């Protein structure tokens, strides 16, 4: 059985904490997590992919966990995050890797494959489809995302604009970190009753927590120990640096101008929960993805789960990942 080890690496001017498993002479797979998570969201895949003979590396992405936490939002643009993964690969005994990403890690994975197909020879996106010409979930990509979201939302509530409220968002989330995380994880999972999640009822100025719901019984895929781990990380670091993934959207819009309209050319796989709110809110992105990703070899929707793909359905997710990896890598050691 593969064991998980931890170390620090220097990359792109920062320090990344990484968890890794599997033999170093196996094909390399880099796993990028999202918000509000850490390397720990890949705990099941570190085991299953490592057991299958892959060298699996799951960093705490910059701003989260035990990695460096720059506080300036412009330090979290997609080119800089991709640069972290390039530097990480340089620190590993591999010339190439398949890169996977979930939630905010998905754009990093997609863009790593877009910008450096020589290094990242396959890509697995989880939950978040490839944006293509866009740089975030907005309909008008001709203006910075903050302007587009403001126009689309009007007096209504947009969670990304809420997360952009510096100071206020941190105060709301950090009032009771464990309680907020439990509500956030549960509310956009496949276990939450949809009628109890009332995002559509919020208006500008409300708190996101006003729309969340909390479980009445244990969450089957998120134990108390799991929740304690996440809570411990964010109680130690706060949410300010992690929220910079949202606050960097306008900076990313400017820095990604040269790549607008570019297609992913490496072999790709997409995995998501059939009940993921991200897909429901961005059906056009999902439907157009085969055009933007011409070598999309697998498109897996897992029934009955929501946004937290690799945690809600670890066996199904690992099975889909391993099938794709077998198709695009040499045989593991």
C-alpha cells in the first residue's frame, strides 16, 4: 500500500508544501486542489493512484495550507499559478507529467496544458470545464470579470463579488471556521436538499452563509476528522490569501489576453458530479468544451454527487482517472 510523505520544495520564488505517494520511477501525476481545500482533498487519489504505480504529487497551492501565502491579489494570476507547477515539475525527477485540477485547481491544470504542452502532456479537469475564451465564469469576456459580474448581477448576490470584499469576507468566514466550512462543503455537495440552499434569494450585502444549509446527520464523505483537518488549516492561516484566487480575476484577465481563443491540444479528461452546481450554472461552457478541447478523450459525469468530485466519489473518480492515465502514459513501474 502506497504511503503518503510530505516535504517542501522551492518553486517560482515561493515555497510549496507537497504530499506525494507512489514510486518515483512511475509516471508523474500532479494534483491541484481548489478552495477551500488543501492537498488533503486528494487523500484518496494519493492512495489509489500511488498503489497503481504512479508518482502522485499533491501540493498545497500557493496561499493555502503550508505553502507560501503572498497577500497581494496580483500574485495569484493564472500565469503565476502555472509557473508554480512548472517549477514544481522541475523539482521532481520527471521531464513531463499529467496534471489534474479540481475547482480553482482546474483552471490551473487547463492553463498548464495550454501554456506548456511540452511539460504537461495530459490534463484532467474536475468540476470546472475549460473556460476557452473566458477567464472566469462571466458571459462578457470583453471586459474585466468584476465589471461583467457586476453588470450580470445588478442588485443581486454573486459569491465571487462577495469574496472580493476585502476584510468583510474574511471576517464572515473566520467567525467560526469549522462551522462555515461544514456548511459550505455540505451545501454544494450532492447530499444537500436543493430547496435548502437559497443562493438565489440573496441580494448585494448579504452574507453567503445566509444561503447555506448544514447537515442533520454525518456527511458520509466528510468525517469529523476530515473537517477538523480543514478547519485546523484555515484557523491557522485565515482565509485572506486563499480568497486571492477570486480577487486576482481582473489581473488574470489582463495577463491572459494573448491566450484568448486558444484550444487545449493535449489529451484531456473531464470528470464531474452530475449534480454539480458549477455545471448547472455554466451549461454552455460544458457543452462547448469538446470544441475548445479537441482531444477530449473522456467526459465522465458521476450521478448523485455535487461539487466535491474526488471526495464525494473517490472510487469512481480514481477509476476514471486511472483509465485516462493508462491511455496517455507508459506502464507504471
